[in-house]
């Protein structure tokens, strides 16, 4: 993109990732190399050029991937010569129409992707973590070692464990520390203290994901959820770390998940965060829990909170857990009578609840990112 181009409309920066088939088909120039396709589609010529509409169905469409969620403009993800030339024409038209302005600033590109790392697609959670950290990790299940020590863009790395995670997983044996201190990598490190600290963090991450592999044995097992999102380049490194840490603590760790994360920055004004998040919660006894929990469906108010009315005939209270209570919803037959099971017991509606809340697509919704309005959809 041309340097010194700054857009005024926030909706041009952050658009919906959803696409409609007829909208996708209207942008044939995106896939063709025909230069005659540079002219605007008929729908745009008839009703006049609308930047908001075009950016939504075209820019997001080029970067859309069925494997994850992404809403990156085409020029941020590369694109063909035809695409980039067409975008330059649109930018000039927007400036002339008053939608944009020339200035000293540059267009801020926001991206947010969410993917599942699972066995069914041949993905390795150990290799994903090694890439994220730019380090070496061993898969104890297969014995395979993943090397990513040549990645120099990892400027910060951390592991945030939830409250109920086994505390012994954070221990690093002295024999492993002594073995690392004898390695060439440690001997050649300029800052040996920092090198040792990173080794300890990487060792803990390796332990975490190998423990995940022990419990996720299915052929279609899902090991973790992968996130990637950009950071404002205007922030200092300290601010980037502080805001990312706060975001991770509130949205993941506080909900019982462990987070393996790093900040990558190649020096090309595109700092971004990589996250690997556990999908299975921990119980209070530090053992793995269930990803989903089947429970009674309770009557809720307009805000989604459980209605409290102990005088109601369908009121139910768990004798073991005082927090589990509410008005149960009966299962009715075609005549409106409550159904009975084979033992003549009343049937009540049950629902499957996600233990962490991140299996619900509505979890990722409208929010504020760097002061700009954005829409992110899983």
C-alpha cells in the first residue's frame, strides 16, 4: 500500500468475515489475471461506488479461509498484481471522494484468526508450540523433535497457567537445567540469564502439551485452540506485553484455561500475538475435566441470568453444590403434558454447556480494539 495513506472510516478497517455466495461471484477479478477485470462490477456501476460495501465483500473475501477466521485486507495477505493494482485505483477514488486523506500516518491493519489444532488434520500441538516460541520441543508420544530455533522474530514469550492446573507442571528438574547449561546454545548466548529463563518456560510448555496428548487419545482429538491477532505498532513493547497479558488473563486464564503465548515482530511494523489455549478445563483436584457438561436447563430472564424463585413448583436445588439451582423446564408431549420415562419419572429438559465458553461462536463478537469498531466472527 502507498505510504502516507490514512482512512477515516473505521468500518473500512474491520469488517465482517461472513461471505454470501452471490457477493463472492460478483468479484471474479479476485481470481482472474485478466486486466480487463479491473473495471467495477455492474452492481457497483449501477448504484455508484460504495467503499463500505466493496471493502466488506471483497477485501475480506480474498483473505477468507474456511479453516479459520480471518478478515485481513488483500494487500495485507499479498494478492495478485491485478488485485493490488485495483486496490490502488480504489484508494485514489476514495481520496477524491473525500473518504480518505493523505497524511503522515499509515493504514492500521487489524487481523484476528481462530483455529483448532487437532489430530484429524494431521496437526501437531508440539510443533505449533515450538514454532510459536522459536525453540526446540520434543513430542513424547512420537519421539519427534521440532526445531524452530532460527526464528528470530520472537521478542517475548510466556506461559500463563490457570488456578487449578497441577503446580508440579511448572517444576524444571535440575538435571535438565545442567544439561542445557552444557549446550552450545547456552554457551553462545549473549545473555545467559535470559537464555536459561526462556529454556525453563519452554520446558514447562513442552510438559503442558505432552500432558494434553496423554489425555486426548481420539483419532479426531482436538488439542488446543490457536489464536493470532495484531498489536498496534504505536504501542511500546511494555504496553504490548501489558495489554496482551490483561486480555489473556480476563478471557482465558480466569475461565480455567492455560495459555502458551508469544509476541512476534520482524521489524516490519506488524507486531502480533500467537496463542495456544487448552480446551479441557481442570477440576479443583488438579485433574482434567470434561470439555462439555450436561446439566439441567433452567428458566432464565432477559439478561440470561437464572430466575430465582424457590416457591415455584419446578424449583430444584443440588444437595452437593449450592450454586446449582433454578427452575427446571419440563419436557412436554404433543398434548402439552410432561413426559415420563420408563420408570414413570418426570422428564426435564437438559442442555450441554461448554466448560470454558469458547466453543460458542457468539463468544467472539463486537468489541473495541485500539479504539476502533470491529466485528470478529468465528
